[in-house]
DNA sequence: GTTAGCACTCAACAAAATCGAGTGCTAATC
DNA sequence: GATTAGCACTCGATTTTGTTGAGTGCTAAC
């Protein structure tokens, strides 16, 4: 608000025009262009004066003397926060493609990333839902054969974990039953963070006489329950960055694509996004604002979706700073709703 | 053999020298270079004459008049088949990195891809093991809560599948027990291809009176068992292709990287590789020989590894045609053994 | 405060010039 | 007959130079 006042309406309009034009063309925009293609009815000279001011204020900058102006990060920020008007538009295509086939979660998410990439022409990522504060809902051990026991553990949000445990001697049916009872009564409803060595030791004690085998099994179960540190992230359209010359020189392309392949940095991004608590769940990082230094020449827009039970995932779009913010935000919101709907419909 | 005779030893030596030099530099190699940097003691003029012959025979070619020569696909092929001498070398590093941490299969494979990429400077892929002729080893249905049943299915090679089934009305304990019995007696040991609608119908009949719920459950189980058509493939070092100018123009890079991200084509490659039955399990595709047209300017080297139970997976390396075949083959064999060892040690 | 006009800047493009690696061919040599 | 030195020639790559035009800043007039 204050910024808006301080700048004055005319400057704002000019800034808006510059940004919009730059978003379309990717070329620095000059005073003449603005003078001609807006309804401001000002000569290029006047625009030049205003532009000089805007540059001094840090909203735009010149790549080199005697070039037009391009928006600075600060300029983009103002644009996203104030200037952008969200125009409604149809986008049912997305929906249809989406619902087509979506029985398995991972396929669904991969598909989501793909559709979003196709729809926006940027690189996209979708993280599988995680829940740091998840609880155990159900545990069961079953004898698979003489030497193996299979443990099935169901967490909140119906996340299932399996582990096959090799045992040196078979467990009696009776013991297995007891063990199941014990595990369920003790662990049921327990947040997984609370499962630590101490607890395991206690369990072993309670299990008592059955000796080593029980110990082995309990250790294995504890191991299986641990949160897997690397979350699943699906990406698509990474090569879309080649469509934007400012990102597609070898150096940048190399870095960005690597980041998308190795996922490490994306994980960080997701974690950060999920941590941040905002009402809409949508966040925009412009240039240097990014949590991931590799992408300091990009803009990143992220959204979170929910599954209930506190399970959350992230959708993200990475593109050039001159990304079509309106379109991206719209698509993202749409997909967000879509996912919410799907997950709440079929649990 | 015949080729070797036909060419004559000197031509072979020259060809060898040309290829080796080209592998290192990536630049067309001229007669002078060969004349100077080999122990042939021939003048550049002589080399030129020989080169003219080699070109006529199709083993090398000129990118343009008055440029040096580069190997043709046919030349590479000869090199791989005959000329290459596998020199032994240490490579324990690989092994160490490998064993460091490898409890979960997917992490292990991802790690394998990564190590291989780092080691070779090419793009790599590792497919998770699949088994088209897999059998059911164990099935169990358990009541999770009032409205949900969880199905756990274990296949050969200890592949586990889960499915949560929503039921409209709870199943009685007794019915559940019967159903479990039925499933195990009928399906145990059965190859998953044989599970089709007919069989399901028969099962439903045998289950008899229990009505719709059983039907629902059986359908769900059948669904869960189906082979998931898209296999898991882990990639790494895709951006290594930027290191090779001949692959890193926008067009090619774009295509190759896309192929690595979207995996569709890699799946095809893996399928093809697994189908091919060769003793060593190692295959080399040079240029146009590739099953994946996108990579017609690359060479691809693949190897299969085994888990027993007929489960097989693939490791692959994609790089420029002037790849360091010796090194690649060596690394690949090494990793192949490594994986075999790991999997056979800890089942 | 706005605008017309002008000198100036500078990236981008294109044409021209230069360079040099490499070739094929011929004639001399072993 | 095989090898080699030598030379004219080719052609991509690089550098140089010139040209263009979009765009600026500044000044003076409106």
C-alpha cells in the first residue's frame, strides 16, 4: 500500500506496462514501446524520465547502457503483490486429463506434474505427501515361511510400510500372537517420532522370555517405521527451461536440470514450503528470494495440498523470472483444488 | 576375424590410433597427428593414403572436406569388437562407496546410478528388478477397521504389494478366514499373468454366499496384483551430456534429457535389454543401432544384474559415440558383480 | 510539466579478411 | 612398388571491420 502511494499512479502504470511487455517478449523494453502501446498518451521522452526515476528506485534496470529496461526482482515482487489482476478463464482441460486415470497415488502425482508442465511450459515438481507428525494405526506380523516374517505397518493417511524380517528360528504361533498384541497395544496411536531406542528396549523387556528372535523382530520393526529421509518427488518438463534463453546457456541449464534430477535441493525447497504457514498455501519466490541458490535466476511458485490426517504435499513450478505469474498461479490453484478433491473423495 | 585379415595390420593400427585420439579430444583427427604420435614411423602422407582407403571402406569419415577424420559407427563397432584391450585397473573405490549404506533397495539403486555417473562422466540409469514371470507366494487379508481391509501380497523375490480396500460392510472374522484360505490355496504359486477375469469369476463363485463384499475384495486383489506397467528407473548424471559438445546443442540436449526424465523410452530400452539373451548380459549399442531413436547420436552400454528367482534389472550408460568404451565396460561389469553380490548376500 | 530533437552509445548482425589444419596429387627418393 | 617431401587448394573457424537501429540522456522550446 505505502509503496503504491509513494510511487504515484502514473509510475505504477508504466511499471506495469514494462513488466507485462517483458513477460511477453523477454526483450528489454524501451520508452518508445511504452509510449505507443499504452493508453497513457505520453511521449517517449516523458516515459524516459519516469523510467529513469523507476530505475533509481530499483524497480527496473538496464542490462547495459542504451538498452531498454527490464524488471528487477523488486519490480517483479511489486507486480505479484499489487499489480497483477487475476483474470478468470476456463481450464477444464486440466481436470479432464487428470481424472482420466489415477488409481495409484504415485502415478497420479507423476501425471499431475506432467499435466502442469504441459499446461504452463515451465518445469514442475510434485512431492508425495509426507507427515512428520504421523501416527501408527496398525501393526501386524505374519509368518511368511520358515525363515521370514513380514511386518505390515499402516500409518495415518493409510501410508503402508512393509518389511521382511529374516529370523534365525521360526516363531511359534503363540509367540507371534503375543507379539502382535504387544505391538498394537503399545504402539497404536503413537507418533513415529516417539519410537526410539529406549522404547524398543522397554518392549523387548515386556516381551520377556522369547529371547533373541523377538529382539531381532522389534529392531526390524523400529527400523521400518523410521521416516524415510528422502521424500518422493516427481518432476516433469525440466527441459522447458530451454525455451527461455536467459536460462538455457550451458551453465544454468546444467545446474537447474541437475537440481531437478538429483532432487536433493528440491527436497529442501519442499520442506521449506511445508514449514511456512500461510493461509492459501501458495508462495512465490522471485530470483534471489529463493531458498535454493541454484535457482537464483528463476522464479519459483509453490502450493501445498492436503490429504487430511495432516498429510501434506507440495506442487511447484520453476521458470524464468519473467514467468506468466497470472497463469501459473491460476493453474496451481486449480491443481491444488483438484488434488484436494481427489484425495478427499477416494481415501 | 575376416575383417581383421582383410584390413591389414597397419590399417588396423591406424584406425585404432584415430579412434583413440578421437575418444580423447572429440576433434576430427588429421594425418599429421597420427604420424607424429604413434610408433608407426610413417609420414603424414602415407597415413593420408591409408586414411583414404579406410574412408572408402567405411570405417572413418570426414565431417567436411579438409577436415580430419572421425570414426563411423562401423569404425566404433570394429573397435569395440576387436581392437579394444581391456586393461585391468583398480576400482575399489566404487565398491566402498557402494557398501556404505544400502539397506533399502531403492536407495541402493539410486546410489548405484549416482556412483556410476560420477565414475564415468556419462548419463546413467538403473532399473529396479522386474520379473515378468513372477509368482504369488503369499496373500493375506486383514481387517484394518470397520470400513477397510488391507491386502498384503508377497511375490517371488519378496516383492510386496499392498492395497487398502474400502468395504461397504465389515466382513466377519470367519469370512475373512475363509477368504484367506481360499485365496492362498487357489493363488499360491500361480504366475500373475494367469490371474484374469475368468479366474476371478471362478473365485467369486467358490466364495459363494458371502455376497458382494467378497466380490469387491477379490476385484481389488486382482487389481493390486496386476503388473505395474511402468517400472521404476533411477537416473543420474544426465547433465553430463553437457560435457560433450556434440550432444549439448539445445536440440539434442533437450531430447536426451527429456528421455531421461520421462523414462518412457528408457523403459523400452530396459525391456529390450532384458529380452536379449546373451551370456555376459552386456550389450553395446552404437549410434543408429540404438533401440531408442532419440539417442541415435549416442552410444548406449547396458548390463543386466540378477537377484535370483528370475528377477532381473538393468544398468545402463548413455554417452557420446566417442565414449571411453574400455572404462565403461569395466565399470559396468564391476557394478554388475557388485549388485549380484549384494543381492545374493542379503536376500 | 511535457515534448521535440539531437548527439551519442552500444549490442547485434553481416560482410570481409585472415588463419591454419588438413587434404589430394605429383614427382622425387628409397 | 612403397614411401615421402612438397605444393596448391579447400574450407571451417576466428577475427576484424563496418553498419544498423533501438534506445538513452540532455537541452531547449512549448
